[in-house]
C-alpha cells in the first residue's frame, strides 16, 4: 500500500534541485506535478491520506495535542499508582519521567522471570514491550495509543494475577493496619452544608434506577429497597411513591438528621445512621440497593483481605450488599468515571489539582466491574444519563464558583488548597470581566455532552 510523507524544505533550494538521481523520490517533480495536475505522479496513497484525515479529526475531538497529552498523563498516573502498589519501582526518577513510556525495574524476587511474565500477560490478551533498552533489568510499558485508564486498570489486574501465578510476593497483599470502624474519609464538612445541600444537588438517573429495580422478580410496590449513603434523602423522596418500603442509611449526622426530618411523617421510609460497610440487617432483607455518589467517601486504603487488592472498603460494602440482598436482587451504583470527573464538569478545568486528588478515591468502571464479579454478582450492566447534571439548574451558573454555597454542591471543591481556590476564583472573575466565560463554558459543555457526568452500574445476586 503506498504511503506519503510531509516535507518541510527551503523553496529556493527545492527549485534548484534539478537532476536528482531518484525517480520516485524526486521532490521537485512531485511538487510540480501536484501544482499542475493536482495528482500524485504515481499511485496515490488514498487509504493513507483518508486514515490521516480521520486521525486528525479524532485528535481535534479529544481537545488537540493538549487533550491527548492529558489522557496519556492520566494513563501514566494510573499505571504508576497500580505498579507501585504491587511493589514495582521505576527505572527513571519521577522528576525526569515522561508520560509516553515507563520503564520498571524487575522485582527483587527470585521467582520472577521476565520471559514467563511476558508470555503469561500475552496469554491474557495484554501485550507489553518484549525487551529492554539498557543493561539494567527492567521492562517497558507504553501509555499511549488508543487506550484509556480502564485499559490500564485491566492491564494492572492481569499483572497482579500473573504475579500471583508466578508466586511473586506482592507487598500490598500483606496484612494492613487496623482501620477505623466507619471506613470512611470525610473531606467535606457535611454537618455545615447539610442544611443547604439540596439547593445545589439533585438526584439523577431516576428512570435508570427504576428500570433496574423493575428487572427483579418482585413488583416495585412490593419491594424493600435500601439507599446506602442516602445523604439528605432526596433520592428516597423521588422513589417513595413507587417503592413499597424504603430504608436510608447515612453516616454523617447532619445529613442523616435532614433525611430523618424529611420523612418524619412517613412510616414507609426508615432512616438510620451508620456506615454502609457494616449493614445491621438480616440476610436477604432487600430486593434492591442503590448507592449514589458515595463510594468516593469510603477509605481507599490498603486491603486487609488476602484475596483482594485495592479499595478494601468498597469491597466490604459490596459483600455486605450481597449478603442482605434477596436472590435476584439488584445492586445499583451511581459513580463517575475518571474521564467524567475531568471533562463532565465544566468547572473541573478550574481546579485540576483537586481533580487529581479526587481521582484515586474513585474506583474505575473496570475495577468496579471486577469487584461486582469477585463478590458473586452476575449480569453486569452500565448506563450513562448524558443530559442530567448533579447540580441541577444551578450547574451552568457562570459565577457559581464564586459562591461558597454553590461550591458546596460538589465535595471536590473541598480538596482545593487556599492558593488553588484563590486562583480558580480569580480565573472565573477574569473570564466574566473580559467576556471569555461564554466560550469557555461552551467548550467544556461540548465535552460533557459526549460523556455525561455519571455512570450507573448494576448487577444481580443469583
């Protein structure tokens, strides 16, 4: 198949290059031919040019070189996090690394043999670079190409399984330190914001939730459903006229009191305070369990379970949910993918460092699917409500970030430093004053329109 090249040359020198010895590589003849006839001198590289055009379109859709570099950097960060957790160390110091290709030193374990490691990964459908570039015992993994963080997560899962097959010790699987009973990480002062939380936060995906609940053998009006991490009870409020009996469990006292007051006169809705990693219910109590944007609040620390790795408290919740669900009951999770966190919220571009701090709190979609399967759930499904936004009508307020009450609608803002917050507010003020905010909002919203803000995942107990 013919190809083509792009040439940057001095025009005067090109015009003076008569008498070249190559026919096919005669740049001057080719330039004259295109100028006079609009055609290549030989077989035109039609397929290559069309592929090149499509590649440029995809690059533009991703936000140009900067947007693609952000994806590669996210892949690199996810890879480093997962590999370091398994005990791998990079060959190149962190301050000198790029996000294109990463070299990792062989683990200091006599059972590790790279050839076997490479072949076992290949057998799992994961192909990495087959060799090394230096005399140092290391191997390389690429972060570029048409891959995303979910692909990196799949690779990490395959690497971990391969190390276990080879009996290579994984430090992260050693027993971890004792964790707090609640297994939560509070980084937002919900006691203070609970009273106004519903002003800038609305339940989303209700048709999706109802569809998943309706897929169980029991009719909606006869079901008993738990909202795990119910917050102020806004989602329960939308469900209570459709579902027979509802339970809400919320750890934060401020949020729980708002929810309890909301349903004080409704005996069909029971609100309890406590952690979702320890459910005080008998086995097979519920037909459905929903969990809306709560997993981020579970401590993602080290695992104390020798049969799991990463997000141990999410796994605890899944095991508890599996226990208290009736056969054929459904667990519905509302979360956000890492791409949605970066590009599904227009204001995320104002506080990129806080977004980076938030990402490790969110299990990837691929990781959650694995946890579903490892817990024993079947029939995994996903759905994305592209049009719905978590902050409702307040979301597109261009001056919203200037208000503390508006920022309280998403806990990511609480992860900013004073300097980062000041910089973000200055950015908003400057854009409002110079008139560039409208174009900024439009560009950010074009991204959200393609990916949405939230992803719903559901699976069933056999």
